[in-house]
C-alpha cells in the first residue's frame, strides 16, 4: 500500500483495505480459521461416513461447460 499502518495490525484476520478510488486504507477484520481448525472440521466430517453425491448437480456442470466461449474478449452483439 506504500503507507504506514500495517505494523499496528493484530493479525489473524486484521487487515488494511484500500477501496478503489480512495487514497486512505480502512482497517477491516476478516474471518480467520487456522489450518488446525480446518483439519479438525474435515476429520469430523469424515467420521460421519462416506459422502452421498447428487449426480444431477455434476451432470448440470458438464452440460453448461466452463462458462467461457473462447472468444477474444472484444464483446459481442448487444
């Protein structure tokens, strides 16, 4: 950001955000989840049994494709 202030951050989700069109950052606090907490949640869900996937959702993704038309990005007909 090329400005002071980062040294005063507390860590664990505390950050500076500079919105577009402004010259001053604002202090925001995002959610922080440690790696250990993520691993514990994943292990807890694994203990619940094997997943039961909804194949209809996967079929919809395959039909829709990636969402990119492979165009040049020049825009199309309006």
